[in-house]
């Protein structure tokens, strides 16, 4: 009984910690993005609220919470109200399976530093990232606005297309690790991170992840200069904030996935494992921000061609070749 | 399609953004750092005085006629010695577009633009400047010019007494 209680409390503490850390990180990722983009464009970025603009996320939250929450006249009210939550929750849920450190010894119990070490973690993650489409699609559809609808349709097509190449890019990793559990996948990279073993899969995964999190150069669902704000055109206040923060949470989640699948997770010398994990996630996030500062947005047909005609065939080929080599090596 | 060229260009653009990230931003942090505008910058308008310390404005209405947004208004008056002046003079800075046409039109160099750009205000009525707000104690850009020393009207010196003038001809005589 008391064992169960301790386990429950530990799980609750872990969930609380992860929740707090992710939300704070997402908030500060917004700030980091604005500052880094600013520096790349020879500006300072926000630096007025508090020292170095450190309280800017707080100010933004206060602003968004106090803004009017409008619902368009002809909107499908319930779906409209539901969609932002869907976007943020699906993003948050994915973190349940991500291991951010090796198991700890606490109170004579072995505490794995992952909320739930599912043995099908990879599938869970892929499933949730498919569900993330609903936030975009429903939000775009329920707004009853042309811009939002166009953004939603684009988002739908884009996310579904790039999901394929993302899933296919993970296959070689699963083949090498011989497991669907993310902890096992990290442990399999003890000798050499998979980025060196499967460089092509890494590249495909990175591109697909950028597309999945709707980042530049794949930000067609919200393309400012053609669709106003795409699927969240009609949203205001904290509902817009949820979409916004959901996008950044997504960036952290997908960054963690890149870290787990290819960069060796928490593994690393000298520094504590959790720091290694955070550092790697931040490096991936920085790369996304860097990309945003560098690349222009793709055209819609280019996006589709790139996904279906280049990435997916390449990923398939990669799976076949990797499988062939593994069969050849093992006998 | 030249794959190698495309890849190289993409990598190069990443290098450009990374390099620029470590350069000094060009932003001027406004309330703390202020840019020194050029001397001929067009901002707050003033009325200047001539070198002798008297008002330059002769209330000719040319500035208010030139003003494209009609923000200048005045009332002309005249002293006993024939010197004209503005009884009141008003510039509505909430309308002014700082085009400088008034200063260009002014025949006596009275109305001039200054580089003082910090005149914004929450109270619109405070942006309506009266003559006492506009008049300054200096000559502004040209500190030698006095209209009445060239005008041929006996205000500063007697008629024809200015340097570049001849005394008035006596029309009753034929002598040169």
C-alpha cells in the first residue's frame, strides 16, 4: 500500500516538474527566439521588461489573459473554443514518454526519469503528433473564415504528408535499437549516437520535424503575408496564446525526440545527464530558430513535391538499405 | 537543377545569419541614447528674431498660405513706425507634417525648422503653440539678416538710409 502511495506521489511530482519545466521553457523559448532573430537582423529584440527583457514572457501572458476573448459570429462555437486546447494538450501529452535522464535511486526505490516508460513509446509519440493535426484543422474550420480555412487545409495536408517521412525516418533507429521504448533507444546509443550511424535518417527526421512543428521554412499553415495568420486568424487573447505556446511546446517535444532518437538522449561525459539532455534539446531548438532566421518560406507545391517526391522515397530507400545491411551483418 | 549549387547556397546563407548574430546591433536605444539630428533637420518650428533683437515676422501670411495642412494662423498688426508684426501667431503641431514649406516661403527668415523632434504629447491642446511658445531669443540659421535693412521702408533706418539703397529722389527737380 505505502509502496503504491510513494510511487503515486513520485509520479505526481514528476508530472508537476515536467509540466513546470516545459511551460517555462516554452515561454523562454519565445523570448530566445525573438532575441536571437533580433540579433541576426542586427536588432536587440525585447530588452525592456526587466533585466535583458527577462520578464517579457510574463508581460505577454498578462497581456493575453486580459485581452477580449472573441468568437466570430458564424463560428462553430464549441469546436472553436476546443481547438486551441487540443493543440496545446496533444503537444504536452507527448512528453509523457520522453526520458530525460537515467533512473535515480530515491527512498530505496528505482525512479525512472520518465513519466511513463511505455514499451511502444515511439508509436505513442507518432500517434500524438497525428492528433496534433486536429488542433490546426478544427481551429481553421470552426473559425468560418477563408484565411483560417485555407490555413487549416494546408496544415492538414502538410502534417499528414510529413508524418510519413518522419515515421519512416525513425524505422532505422528502431531497427538498430531493437525496441520501441525510448529509454531502450537511448541506451542503445551508449557507444555511438545514431546521428553517426544513420545520418540520412537524421536529416530526413530533422526536416520532417521542422515541418511537423510548422516552423519556417514550412510555416505555410500560418503564412503571414498570404493568409494573415492562417488557422489562428480569428483567435484572440489566451486562445491564440494556447496555439502559440502549443507551437513552442511542440518545438521542445520534437527537439527532445531528435535528441532521443539521434543525439544520444541524456548520455554524455562529465556533466549531469539531465543537463546534457536539456543542452541537446536547446541546441536543436537553436537550430530551428537559426533556420527561421535564414530560410524563406517554401511555396505550397514545392512543399508537397519535396515531401512526397524526395523525402518519402529517400526515407523508404533508407529503410530498405539499412535493413539489408543489418541482415547482411547479422548473418 | 544544380544540386551542388543549391546545397552550397543553403549552407552559405546559414553562415551569413550566424555571422551577423555576433555583430553589434545598429539599434539606437531611444530614451537612453539619442541621435543628434543634422542641423537642417525638420522638426519643431520656431519664430526667430533679427540681429537687433526684434521680431523678424512681418505677418505676411505666406507661411500659412504655403502650409499644405493649414496648421499656421496669425493676425497681422502694425506699429506706429510702420513695422508689421503678428498680433498672435499659432501653429498647430498636431496637424503639422514638418514639410518645411513654411520656412521656405518666409521672406524674412522668421519661421525656421529646428532639430528638436521630441514634442509628442498626450494632450493635443498642448501641441497648439502660441506666439510666446514659438518665439526664441536668437537668429536661428542666419544671424546677419535683418529684413528691414534691405526693405526700403523707413523702419530701422530712415527711408533710403540702408547700405544697399540710394536716398529717395526729389521728384520736384531735374538735377541728377
